[in-house]
C-alpha cells in the first residue's frame, strides 16, 4: 500500500511535466507567430494607406496564413484544455489566446477585403460612369463594392467581439500598449 502513493504521484507527475513544458513551448510559438502576423498586418495597413495594393494584399495574406496555421496548432493542443477550463470565471490565458487569434484572423480578412475595395475605387472613373455608354458593369461593380463594404464591416465586428473577450491580464507586458491601442481603436 505504501508504494501506491509514490506510484500514483509518478504516474501523474511525469505527464504533467511534459504537458506544462509543451504549454510553455506552445505559448512562445503563439507569441512569435502572433508577433510576426501583427507585423504583417501593420505592413499591410501602411501599404494600403500608401496605395500599394499588391504589397498590402501580400501582407494581409501572409498574416492570414500565419494566423490560421497557428490557430490550427493551438486548437490541436488546447482543445481539451479549453473544454476543461472554459468554465473558469477568472483570467484564462488559453481562452484569451484563442480569442486573440480569432480577432487577428478577422482583422486580416478585413484587410484583404479593404484591399479589394480600394482596388475597385482606384480603378473607378467618374468620367466612365457618366458616359453615355452602357453602364451595367458599373452597377455590378457598385453592387460588389457594397458587398465588400458589408464584408469589411462584418469582419471588423467579429474582430471587435473576439477582442472584447481577451483579458488584458493575459497579454504579455511587452504587447500590452499595442493591445490597449487596438482595443480602444476597435471600440470607436
């Protein structure tokens, strides 16, 4: 009977050690990939503002690919833990990480849609629109533009919603100023 307690401790402590180690590795991986994707999003926003649509599109796509890959890896690792910890009422870094990834994915999709919107606006010519030629292509473009605007708004709303579920306590201190800026900007 006396050997049962050490055996019990050994059986549960060794897997726990590997789990904790894997959790730290995953955390660092998510932070690195998230940082890389955030830099891509920032470069995409600057390129979009400067009218470099090809560069903006490339950066938003890179961000999306990095984030979706990271989210798949995170979900594969954290799915079981998420279900166990989902009911915890206080700060939950796993839940916050998942919501931060979701928000960033929606921001990258929003950026991609904004690039398409800006491309459409930049190719639009009011002289062509008011010409006496058949304007049916312009109506289709206006309809597509309206749909793209709705897509941008929907992605931004989903990003804001996911961001509202991220606890600032779970954000590494070095990222907190940017997180707070983003959260404030999304709420305006």
